[in-house]
C-alpha cells in the first residue's frame, strides 16, 4: 500500500491544500469526505443530504487543481556472496 498525498485547490478557493493518507483507498475516501463537507457547508441546516456519483465526479472535474502522488517503498536485501 503506497503512501499517498493529495494536492488540491477547490473551485472558489484561492489557496491550495494538501492531505496525506496511508493508502490509495484512504485518499479516495478523503476526497469523498471533502466533498461531503462541502455539501454540508453549502446546505446548512439540512439534516440529510443525498448525492449521486455524478455529483462527486462533477465536484472533482470542477476543481482547478487536483493531483495524487503515490509513494511506493521497495526494500531490497543485499546478500554477501
């Protein structure tokens, strides 16, 4: 499982943010959590918010900058021959 860093700037925001995760799936879940937090911010007072996968894809596509960096660590053991 690679260590993952997500760099992003969301629509209507002036600064970039970054998050780090221990795996690829955690990083993708993190993007979903950011999307859900954005929905809550845009719909204060709404107790239950529902969305479709198309809404999530639109959120990702509308982001001016989003990059995923995956770091794979390989350890090699050298033997004395």
